[in-house]
C-alpha cells in the first residue's frame, strides 16, 4: 500500500462507518491464498521454511501498530527491529497509532477496507476476530501455525487452554496472542495486596493470615501514629476504586473460583455448576466486610474517585498501611511493603483468586488478506514465541543492552538500569526495544521479563500464593455474534447496574436490608439468559 495513502487513513477521524465492509479475498483454511491456490513458484523459492533468513530476497510488510505514550515514535530505528530486519530479510514498516485513539482508527481502517498487511499490538477484540475472520479479511491461521509456527504450536500443545481460548466458535484461529507463562504467577497476580512490615513490627502484630487479622491490622493503623509525625494522617488502606480490594478478598469467601477473567460467573464448589456469584450470599458477605472497613474509616474516603497519581502521591508521604498496585517500590518508592497470600475467611475458605488470564490480549496480532507473504509473516511472528526470540524481544542484544551473570540471570546494562542522563527505565529502553506499554504479541517468562513483577517482593508473593492458587483457571470464552450482541446490551446493563449498586452497599448509601430486593431486580434484568449464554460459550470452550 502507498505509505502516504495509509498515513492519510490513519489521520482521518470522521468518515462514514461501514461504507465498505472489507470483505477481502476469501482465504482458504490455511490462510495462504484465495481459492486454495499455491503460492507462486518464485514466492516459494524465496521462502525458507526453517532457519534465518526467513526469505532470501528482502520483502517489506506494513503493520497497523498500537503505541503507548511512553514508547518511541520510530520503531524501525530501535535495536530489536533493525537487527531483526537483518536476520529475517523482512523490513516491517510500523504505522504507529496511539492507544488512546487505536479503537477508532482500527475500526475506521477495517470499515473502509484501507488496512495494511497486519495489525500489530492492535488489541483486536474477539468479536472482531470472528467477524472479520469469517469475512476473509483476517487470515485463518490453523494450518499456517501447524506448518510454520513450531514455537507457538509447542505452546498450544503444552497449554491446551491456550488453543481452546484462541479458537473462535467457527473452529478457526485468526490471531497470535500476548501470552504470559502460566507458571509465572507474580505476572498473573499483577497487583498484590501490600502491607507494611515495619508498621506490623511497631504494632507487635504478625503477618495477617485471615480476614479478621487484616481488619485488626487496619484498625490499629488508624489508631496509631506509626509514621511518627505527630499527626493522625495514616490511611489504613487506599487504592484506585473499590473493586481491586473486593477482587483480592473474595477468595476468602470461596467465590471467584475461576479467576479474574470471569468477573460474574464461576463454578460453585459445592454443586460443580455454573453460578452468577455476584448475587450469591457469600459474595454479599464480602461486600459486608468491605463496608465495615469503609464505615470504620479503614478505607480511604477518596477510594471511589481516586486516580493512580493521587494514590502514589499519598504513598510517597509514607501514610499508607496497605494498598494494591504492581509494587510500591516502583510506583512511589514505598519501603518495607510485602504482599499477602490468600487470606482465610470466616467459614474456612482460603483461595487466592486474584489471578489473571494468561492470554492477556487474544488479538495482539492478525494477518490480513492484503498480505502477500503469509507464510513468511507467520514465521516472522513465531520467532518471538521461542526462548531465543523472546529474550531478544524483551532484552535486546547480549552485551549491548543486557548482560548475563555467571549464574545465568539476565540483567540490563547500567546505561539502562542507572541511566546517566536521569532517564527512567522505560525511557532508556526505547532505544533498544518496543514492548513498553504492553499489548504486544509474544510469550512472557520470568527469566527475560524485567518489570515490577520480577522484583524480589513480587516473586515472594507468588511463592506465598502458590499453595492456594486457583487450580482450574478459565481463559477467555468466545461468543457467537448473537451471544456477543446479548452480552453487549443486556449483559452490559447488568454489569453497570451491579457496579453502581455494589458501590452504594460498600459506601453505606444503600443498606444491606435492601439486598434481597436488589437481587430480584438483577434477576429480572436477564440473569437466567446470561447464564445460558455463558454455559453455551463454556461448553464450546471445553470442547475445543
């Protein structure tokens, strides 16, 4: 595609949606070519099925690419992409689109048929994967993965849930995901519940092991001048929104048994049936516990409206007894915090349910019908799902951007870790790599990913949570078009109503004497149909 034309498409902000629904060229099951035709002889001769380079004669590809504000404005000039272009003989032109406007620009490009060879860090929703996959706009990757993606194929064989979650209701795979190693528990936890060890020591209290212990600690923080400034300014718990705390605590009442990817439905351990747990009596007890904390001033009164920068400003003042974020040390230079494991609840439940789906972005990378080199593109992408390619993607080049210690650990060079110009880690990295900001297609493992989740405090949380972690973690479910329509209308209304009402229960604006009436209202909104839709998607997931 003409680069000027593509740039003009990206800059457009107002066009009539749906003018051209981009029906594409109708790929076969392999995603290779229309009408099942084999690639031209010269194309086959240029392509190497194994090893590097991927093609003998250089080719160019253009990708629609999501970009975080903290990332570089020129991917092609970073070390990782310059070197990979040399290795593979494939020059990729990354057409950068800020994440803030990505959805609008992506939808515009698809609606008008003016899209490039692929969408990279495109955050493609599952509904669009199915929609444009069935239209032929996105290539079917089943056979291409089987034939040309040995690294990714091996991952799907090792983790069958990855294949189950990536397979659309029509039986096809249309994308490469952002995938976290399921054994990398600190990464799946992401944001633990942190408390201060030095404050526990001053209070002569042990580490909280139960919800009652946590309550007693927070109450003691409120009543004691632990930072020694002569002011009653300690905040027992603070965060951004009330839901992160609820998500951390609900396993202590035995709800949320299938992880954070499923916020409303889980499996009842007593009946082994699907349940809409947000209306369950045990979940009511979770809300009652959080309301008690809030009513007694143990939760920051600004919790419902507070932004991250406001939370971190408080953290920097050494006034937070407990909080939820990736790591206090990296977020606000918080000292002496450690993460809690699973807390035991009043009925003996003890489940660490705050675990994300390992497949974070299912639609992180798709190949379109404009792509004349699908086999080479699949090999280009697959490299980053193997250890060699993933290390290269996240760390750059050995002895240039990282070093290896005698015991085999990888560390960024001092110019990145302790930049002489005062750049942050992310800023220093922009010269070398482009994973900052997330949403990238690839495979994340602890040994080569250097973020908050690999710091000693975060690793310790993972070790502590491991014995009580969810054993049957659901990945994402994929819905049929009519099911998607239901979830985006009735389902969305139910979600919004529940969120609003739960905030009122916690804050005290709505008394718990109104709980039964509230439950009936939610049921009348369509909970039975919601569960039917979920059950159908669950059955497909299990049978994939």
